[in-house]
């Protein structure tokens, strides 16, 4: 019989010195405290060397425990992964700390443009402009820079670049998927209704180009 090395011994299941030997719930809390985006159950299971089902059950138990304890934070399943969030009822406190005199919110124009992309995706820039009735180049550039929308190929008929929302959008909106968007689509005009007004032949803007001198573009950022 050969003698085990220190590394081999620490890898034995149940050894508190190994990842597999750590208590699951505290280990999950420690990892989730440092993630910068929602962590999937598969990833967490691989990191902690546990079955995915066991990790998923532990995450849901933790979420229920935080709710029962009335903690100021919650563990939520968002965009396919888990992450800590502050509870909505404490938004005023968090906003005061996060902003601290800075304006970090999107403008009304940006929110309206983002809504059109969310409900019409994949959608071209010119079609977004047609729905809103104004030129949206500057706002679309802002949304791209903030990572809320991204390019998703080109429209076969016209070659116009198509845009969709991103996982970061889901994360920031607290959604698990697009199916959780509020039922607002019926209030937006159908694609056929705006087809005649849409100028698909206009070249898509360059995301890296400087802002237009158009006054409206400046107010839309």
C-alpha cells in the first residue's frame, strides 16, 4: 500500500480542505458573492464538484431562507443563472448609494427605443426609427455601448443589420427570459403597418462613429 500525499488526502470526499468537502450552502454563498453575472447551476455544480440537482435544490432553499428571514437581499434565478440582488423595497437606499449625485438612468427616449427592440426583435435600426417616428441612431448607439442590445445578423432581403436584446438586458431587468416581458406588444404597430414608412435602404450606422450633429440625436442620448 502506498502512502497518500497531502494533495491526494485533501481530495477525499468529506475532507473540509477539498472543494467537494465544503458545506454546500456556505460554499454557494461565497461564490455568488463574487460573480459579476448570473451563475448557472451547471457551472456551480462543476466548481463545487456536486450533482447539479443537489446544487439547484440548495439554491432554492437558500432563496426561501432569505425570504423567510426578511433579508435585505434575495437570491434570484435571472437570465438562466443565479445571483444576489437587493430587494425592491430597499431600492431607495441602494439608489442613493449607487448614484450619489450621478445620473445613471436611461433617458425616456432610450427606454422607448429599448422597448421597441425588446418586443420586435430581431429588428433593424430603420424599423425601430419607423415605430418611434424619429431618428434613433444616437439612442441605438448608446444602447449598444451599454451592452443592452447587440447585433444579430442581417435581414436577408435588405442586408440591414438586425438587433436583439442581450443577456445583460435580462439581468438588468430581472427577467428569466423574454417570455416574462409585460404584455405590451399589442400596443405596438404591426410590421406590415409601418413597412411603407420604413427606409431599409438607409445604411446602418457605425457604432464607433461620432454622434451626428443633428440636434435631436443629441437630446436622445
